[in-house]
C-alpha cells in the first residue's frame, strides 16, 4: 500500500491545486488543507482498490511460521542485552565468510 501511496500522493496534490485553484503563491495558508485533501483522496482510492482487488492486499506475514518461544512478561531489555553480549563474546556467531560478527549486527538481528 505504501507503494501506491507514494505514486499517487504527488499526483493528487497537483490535481487538487488544479481543481480547487489552490496555489502556494496565492494562498499559502491553504496548502495544509490541500495536503489533507490529497491524503484523504489517496486513502479513499486505496479502500476502493482493496475492495476491487482483495487478493493483492492480502497480508503476507502469515506465511512465516510463528516461533513457539516467547519472552516472559518480566523480561527486561538488560536481560536481552546480556544474552546478546554472551553470544558476541563467545565468537561462535560468524558471518558467511567466517569473520566474527559485530555486536551492533547481533543486536539488529535480535531486535534489541
């Protein structure tokens, strides 16, 4: 949906300026209203497309299997960082070229 939004956002703003005669030079205080009209038009168009082409808008996140492991409610970020630090210091997690990973890359992978 973000792809469609990026394409048509600028088109709708230009179209609104033509239809309603809004211009930054003539009435600069109306420019935020012009932007809002463009956003609403995009949202309406996306809803229409979602109704017309539902198979294109199906969510794809269900294709990955969910992990049976979950963090307990008491888990702190410090606990997660201790695990990441332990993996980093063990030097057992390496890149494909057998070089040891950086701590920043390990924390990105785990989402900490």
